[in-house]
């Protein structure tokens, strides 16, 4: 069964072009393009965005995050974010992934609204800054009002499986006004169970693995791991298969 008919989609967080191409080849519906895996994702280089856009036919949403750490940005950092949103729009991306908070843990509504305005007509996902908000129900309503189309969240827990109860509540409260997309720790082994527990229709995973360096020379005195973060094709296909099987199992058997 086609998962698009069921409204279920899988987004893959990719930290390089090679991973984005693996995600596309594996059947993913959307790529969130990032740099900085050790920092939880930062804005990729413009060259990476442009070439990825050229080579992908599935949706492309670069993250707009000028640094790792918290989501309380300076005026200079916000100026960078505004310029990066415009560059993504000009590069032909389908959307962007953003997030900004105030010091008290509330959504920085003015700045988020400005980024949504600059991104138009691109789609906008509010990323896991949501998991650091002090009042998630209030944040949900504010992001709906601002015009975000999606919230990426682990239910304010380190892993989505641990935040399943809140994710379920958010899906119900959203009531189709915004997409709640669980992410963090999703794999083929647990994605179907999370889909059933939360009622979510879109899911996010990096499906990451490490690929050893192909260098034939390595300076042992450096004592650094030069492995590359790369998307795992089998894991992506496994997640898609698990979601597809869940949909088929819930569909009525046609009469003969």
C-alpha cells in the first residue's frame, strides 16, 4: 500500500549530499539537510544546498540554525538566519526548518513570524527547539497562529518513544491544523509502535551510521576518529516497510 495514500511520510535528516541521495534512493519523502551532526544540526553551506536541490526530486528542507547550543539567538545571529532563509528560497528549496526561543522558554513569536514571512511560499517546520519550551500547549497554538506547517518534536523527552504520551496529546490538540512529526531515536524496530501510540502521520529520523574513512594513510599521532556520518539505506527502507505494513494491517480486506 502506498503510504502517501495513508498520509504517512518519512523525513530523513541528512548531514551531507551522499546521505540525501541515499534517502531519495531508499524511498524517503523528504530530506532535512543539515551540517554539524555533533551539534545536533546547523545550517549547511550554500553550495551543499544548491547541489542537493539540483540532484533531489523529493522535498528538501535545510535547517536554519547558525550554531549549536541553545535557541536564544543574538541580533547578529538572527540576521544570519534571515539571510539564510532567503538564500534557501532563491535556491528553490521546498521549505526550511527553523526555531527560536526567548530566555523564559517561550517561542520567540516575532522572530519566528519574520522567518515564516521571509520563507513564503516555502513550507516551514519548527524544529526541536519545541522540546525546550516551558509550555508546550501554548507553543503549539502560537506556532499554528504564526503559520508553521509542522513541528518536529520528541515530546519533550530525549527520545520520541519516551515522549509518546505528549506526542499523542499534541496530535489530538493539533487536530489537523499543524503536523506533529515525532523524531529522535526512530528506527525500523520502533517506528510502527510509535505511529500506533501517537497517531502521527509524519516521522523523522537520521537513520545514521558511521562509514570508515577511505584514507589509506592516517597519522596515528592525531588520535582522531575520521569516520563519516552517513544515512543507512537498509534502516530507511526498514522504517518505510514497517509503516507500510502498519497501513496494510489496518486496511479492511476487500470483498470478493
